C-alpha cells in the first residue's frame, strides 16, 4: 500500500469507476502492480530490474500529475508577490508591466495555461532581476537575493519526488 491507499487490486474493474479513477491513482496502481506482482515474477536478471525501474518512473509521473497545478499556482503567486515588491525599485519602462503582472491572476487551471502564465511571469522576473542586479542600494540588492532564493526554491519543489 502507498500513502494514497492504492494496491494492485485497485486496478480491478469495480474500482475503476469514474469517481475513483484519476490519472495519478491509475499510475500509482500500475506502479504497484508492476513493482509488486510483475517484477518479482520475472526471472531474467536484466528484465526484472527494468520492470522495477519502469515502476519507479510511473510513481514519479503519478506524483508529478498530482502536484502539477498546486506547484504552478504557488510559483505564480510567489513571482507576483516579488514583482509587486520590485515595482518601486524599477524604472517606469518595466515597472508598469511588473505592476500589472503582480496584480494579475492565473487565467485558468489547466497545466498548459498555468505553464504559459508561469513563462510570462518568469520573463518579467528575469527582466526585473537584471535591472535590480545593476541597481544601487540595499533594497535592490536584497530583492535580487530573494529572487535568486525563489528561483532555487521553485526548482527544488519541481524536482521529481518518489
């Protein structure tokens, strides 16, 4: 059993009703079945580890699907917050765009839409950061460091989990 409560028997037809079936649940069920039932039954010393590796990839994919929207919504909110803080430290040529981005909202919850919004926000963040790196004063330097910390945190959270 995983922390999701899935087991190989969860792949039975009675458990695959629309209310129970989600992509992450299906992938977790397949992963467990492959890891716990198929891989141990394979005698080939090359194929058995490959089956276990395939099961691990399914688990990573399932977790990625489960986390996808939450991660992107949180990232976009964090980027907007920093862009809002950067506005007073930026020249007018970019401050208006950053203000508009800081007060914007995600246009939808589909991963493709969230990714497009994330890309738009990241481009503005990098542009603002380039200005802040050249800026004078402790506020610009401190915000530049916080941007670096945010980017590191974002990449750490997006790393595959098992």
